[in-house]
C-alpha cells in the first residue's frame, strides 16, 4: 500500500546562490513504463523490462495487474510480467480511481478477453480527465458499452475488429491504448490524430518486439495489423524520463554551477535546451548527457520575455509547466504561460505567490509570471507530482526553510528524489 501521504520533505533554501555540483542520473520514464506494463496482457509469455524506475506508480500498476492474475516480479531495475494465468478482466476499483494510468489496461483486456470492467479512472487535481475517446473507439471496434452502477462494462464477444479511428483530440493514453488493442483485433486498424510523444514510440517498439505489425508511430497516423498473441523476446530497456531530465535542467540552471545530467536523451528535451540556451543558461549537450557548466552568473542575468504555451510533443510538455514557472520567477522578464492541455493545472501558483512570486493568474489556464522575485521558504502541499517537484525547486532557491507535504505524490514519479538531490548538494530530508 502507498506510503503515508503525511511524509514531507524539509528543504533548506540556498537564498538564490549557486553551489550544486556533481552528476545526477535520469531514471526510466514513468510514462513509458506504465503503458508497457499493460502490454504484458497481450501475451501469455514473459515481458521483461529493464531500467524500470523505483516509483509508486509502478507499484500501483503492479498491484492492478496482480489483481487481474498477472505475475509481476521485480529485481533491482528489472520487472518481469507474465499474463498466462489472468483470471479476471475486472480492474480493481480503488487503485483505478487513484491512478489515471489504469485506463491503459482497458484496451488489452478487451482485445484479449473480450471484456473489460472498470470504474471511471478518476479525475485528479489537474483536470476532469474524461475517457470519451476510449468509449468512442471501443464502440467503433465493435464493442458494446454498458453502465453497471459506477462501472463501465465493455464487451466484444466476437473480439475487436480493426477500424479507422480519428481521435477528436490528441491523447497520449488513447493513442497507446488503441495501439495495444489493435494488435489483437481482426484486420487493420488505422489511428489518426495520434500523439507523437517518445513514450508512444517506445510502446510501439515494445509491441514490435512482441511481433506486432505496427508502423507510423511518432507521426499522427499509426497503422496496426491485428494478429495473434504477442511473444516478447529479449529484455527491453525503458527510455529515459524526459520530464525528469527537464526538471533537473531547470534546478541546475537555478542553483548549480557545474551539474551533469546523465543517461538522458537530449533529443527528447530539445524544446527545453533551446529555451534555456535562449535565456543565457550555459549548456553542453552530449549524446546521452547534458551539462550545466560554468554557471556562475546570477539568475537575474538570465532573460526571458515571451509567451510560453504547453503543447503536445515536441512542444513545451504540460508536465514541465510548474517547474518552468518556478524558473520564470527567478529570471529577468515578464512571461505569459498558457496551459493548453489541462483545464486546471495552475492551482499550485497560490503557494508560489505566498512565497513571494509575482504571478497574475488570469484564468485556470493562463497567467503572467514576472521575474526576478525573491522567494521565502514556507509550508507547501503538493497538489500533484509535477507541482510537488516544482515546490522542491522553489524551496531550494528560497530564503529559509520549506516543508513540502504529500511526499507520496512526488514519489509517484521521481525515484529516491531526496537521495539524488542531496548528492548534488541540496539540503533536503524526508520526515514522517
Ligand atoms: C499522459 O496523460 C501523461 N500520463 C500525463 O502525465 C501528461 O500530462 C499527458 O499525457 C499529456 O502529455 C501518462 O502518460 C501516464 P491525454 P493522458 O489523454 O494520456 C483530454 C504526469 O504528471 N482527453 O494526452 O491521460 C484530457 O482531459 C501525467 O506524468 C479527453 O478529453 O493525457 C486532456 O485535456 C499528468 N478525452 C487532453 O485530452 C479522452 O478520452 C490530453 O490528455 C482522453 C483525453
């Protein structure tokens, strides 16, 4: 079960000084490993994933899969899943309500077992998180959908049939769920208006390694030929987490003089490196590392005055919006931020304003951030995992001590965060 959400992080502020030094290694991507775990349902053979992060969401997804009858074993950074003895297609309610990613299970369950029974996968603080694209797509592939209490029951007694689905909006999880469902459908499926995130391409790689015929991933149109159960061969390494990479880049720019971010994929964070270089942050970009080097100028020497809007890949990721806003409070200039993906993802700004940030929120999706402003440490409560990481960053640059509550939310997506940040020189500790 999850750790006590009352756990907190205590951070001693660095008063805007820069002294972090050393190396930090990026973990495997949360948003790549979760759909890949669901793909284990498409086979009765083992699926072995390596470079799997030690995060709460992997534990939750493991519990969901074990509840279905999948065997899940973990040694170090390796996860082995086998869905040869699945005994039910009913997704466990509590976990499903707590984690949106449970929606990834619906497509594989329906495709393999001709039925999926699940509660609405739960909205969260950043938005209502509807599943209309999933229900519409399942119907187009021949399934019937009924409601029993608060459960959706989706059935396809003759199996799913290939179809051409045109998503009304770009959805990462819908793209991934229907890629998976289509691998076991009868005939050809064409998905249009797809997400092109690296995590989508990674999942397509996993499915191809299982024998699926799938191409076009990384573009807005993906073709999948339905076939037999997949059969995975060699262990598959999970791609690096580009949101972690971008978060560490921002922290190092604000508080580090010489920090190297290892085992990342610079290609996946071009929007961030290009932006940071444009503000004057000194970066050295390698094949699998990015180094903030000779970063001795004060943050007020960084200049940013532009309209920033979150966007589907390769634009500014919505998951980096909160950490980026902390950066904007410290550099010189006025920036508008437009959160285009989720309808309610600026809630964390109230706490930043109480720390001293100069932020004007025009509506739930638009704000102006004026920098530079000194931040004062205070008690903060993480509303979601990305804002939680942003609060840790704010605590690091602030004057005085900060306490960031709901450590569990941060542990959902950042493994061993206090150990990794302490190794750079951040004064952070976990308390119960
Ligand atoms: C994925 O969520 C990520 N999660 C999110 O990361 C990320 O913020 C999001 O993609 C956008 O990049 C995982 O991959 C596990 P969407 P997902 O479907 O797939 C609307 C994090 O912090 N929509 O691409 O659920 C939806 O409400 C998390 O790691 C519908 O309207 O997001 C949103 O406004 C947060 N109907 C937009 O589409 C649907 O049927 C994009 O959402 C589906 C989605």
